[in-house]
């Protein structure tokens, strides 16, 4: 059997209008709790053998219903935490001219080791999460498992493991709340079966930001 990973971003956080990096360990909003239950039913039907998440509350609170619905263990991988964002923590996500847009522009120009003070660069996130990804794939060879992490972390993972993609494709990869990407391991590489599927039970406006 091929190794199959169902990678998703956590459900909506308690305040989705501000940046919650690794510095902000918030839980889910009421809508996020509904999203977590909906995606749990969707993923339980895929019969995973394990659910993995970061240790952050919003990831744990999304992963736990999946593990319960599937009747499988829930493992914590602390290194899958969200990016440290430094001065961005708690600031509005709607600021289109602020620190984050400037950082992303640097990354898209190839300056992937750039990061403001107290924040992680693209390269730093990649160096932190790829070893976890590879270790899980080797340990769970031939199995189906779920990984619940964070928006930026998941985007870095997808841009790093899918063939033909890189940081320049940032805007091609969306990571909505509870958007599920199914990946198959083929030899030493990965193939996307689908990207960012959201449970049909959720209304068009339900995935959140």
C-alpha cells in the first residue's frame, strides 16, 4: 500500500482577524469547533491509522475530534508549530502594507533566509518541519495518516515536497481552515491527489480566514 498523508490546516482560531504565530496559543472559535467536527467525519471515512498534530491548542483541538471519530491515536509533534512571527503577533491580518507583505515580497524574490527580528524565515520553517515530515513518512510507510498543522507551515511543506513547486509558487497554494490535501508517496517523491478540499457540510463562507 502507498504511504498516504492527509495534511490540513487547523480550524478557525478564536480571533482570525489577527496574526497568531507560535507566540499566540489560542483555541478555536465557535465556528472553528463546527469545522473541526465536520472535517473529523470526512477524514474518519479515509480510515487513517494515526492523527498527528502540533502541540498548539488550535491544532490539538482540530486533531482530537478526528482521532476520536477514526478511533486511532493522536500524536503530538511539537516541531510542527506555527511560524514565530515576532512583532506581527496580535496585529491585524488585513494590513496589506505591513511587515508580512514586505517579508513575503522578499521571499518571492528568492531571499528566503530573510526574517524580521524575532520571526522565522522561510528557510528556518523549512529546516524545522521537513525532518518531521520525512521521519513520519519513513515510520508510517505504507499507512494512511493525518497531519494537522498551520497555514504557513503547510504551505512551506507543500512547496517543498511537491515536484515542480517552490517559494515562487506561493500564491498557487491556498491553505484555508480545514482544507485537506491528500498526498501519495511515490518512491522518494510525493504526488498530490487533491489540494485543500473542504468538507461539503460547510457552507461556502464557512472555511474562514
